[in-house]
C-alpha cells in the first residue's frame, strides 16, 4: 500500500513516481492518502504486504502504528526533512524500487515498548510504543514529580518538566532533543531520561530489555501522558503508567549497509544542528 502524507506538498509528485514505477513493473498496489496530523479512519490492511510511506520520520512513525501490530514492514520515502527513519529519497528512488521488486533488500527489526495506563487497578489505555512514552507537565508551568519503580522495586524519584521512556529508535527523537544518548537501532534497551530536571538526577539511565518500568506521578497540578507525540491524556492521582518491552517489533525495509545509521546520523546533525523536526514530517 502506498501512503503519502498529504500535509507535505512534495508527496504528491513522489507518490505519482512510485505509482508509475509499480504499474510499469506489474506490481499491484492501493493508495491511502492522508494527513497524519488529522484523525482519520485507518485503511484495511488485511491483504497488505508492505507499507510504502511518502513523508518524513513522523509520517513513518504514524504508519508504523498501523503496520507493526499486523507485522507489516515499512519503507519510507523522504519528502519532509532529512531524518533517521526514512530510507529513500527522490535521487535514489527508481534505483531502489528496482531492488524492491527484485527482492534485493533486507529487513531491519526494531524493538517497541508496550505501555498501559492503569487507574484504580483497571487498564484504561494500552499503546504500542515505537519512539517514546512521556509523562510531563500540562498547561501549568511547574515541574512535576514522578516516582520510578523498576521490576517492582524503587529506582528513583524525578522532579522535572517531564520524564521520557524511550526505545533505541526514540533515542534520536524527543530524547535526543532533551540531551539524551543515541542508541543504535539494533539494541534492545530502554532509555529513561528526565526533561529539565530540577534538584534531582539529570542523567539518562539505560536499562536492559527485560526491565518493567512503573511510573507513579505525584499529581499536584496538570500532568499528562503522551505516546509517540500523539494527543496527550490527562492523568489523575493514583494513576500508574506501566512500560515493558513489546513482544511485537517494527520491521523496516533497508537497502543500505548495516552501518547506514551512523552515516545518516552525521548527515542529520550537519543539516539540522538544532535537531528540530517539522511536526508534519
């Protein structure tokens, strides 16, 4: 399935090039055009083998929430800003699409998390997490306090603007902007990082994949939780956010050598020194 992000003007021309190539190579496909920033009914993916996403890292991330639960791999085509996740661009498009139809590619498997918001001993929300889960202050400009338990034992309490729990994929997203370390995508670790820590531990902590992280915010004023940049949910006193490694993984189509990540990392930093990604990417 071809999925162009209609919020980015350049996607239409790139999607037309992809469609033309697939038709010329007798490869059947459907197109689902959408603005990933606007709520929309998801497409039927029951017969889909691959999601070709035209946009940027944000577009690929949102498509991942549709494809990953079904085990559908993703291929990203860059039409937004240069990012860490997308694989193709307008310069190498047809060359690598030729490799795609000839099955000359590899799959990259990326760890995801699963998060559950528990209220009064009942799970009220469940999420698959590709990048990060964030508990942070809401509309009031005050730090929040979050207690972190690790495998049912106390680890630390943070006083900060917020707390990020990220995957290696997410280490190049919000966590990087907050000063966290960069983890290669093949790792299976969990990253905990405070945002603007106040009189508490301000260092990132990297956990093994078997860890279960329980977050208990001390609700004195507006506190929210957001998954992968999606619409925030207001938390209440006594709420618990439980985070574990997800048995599912995100699968991505890759054509480059395994060390592509480090080359992309250098290119992104050179072009985007402040690492500020467009919300429509």
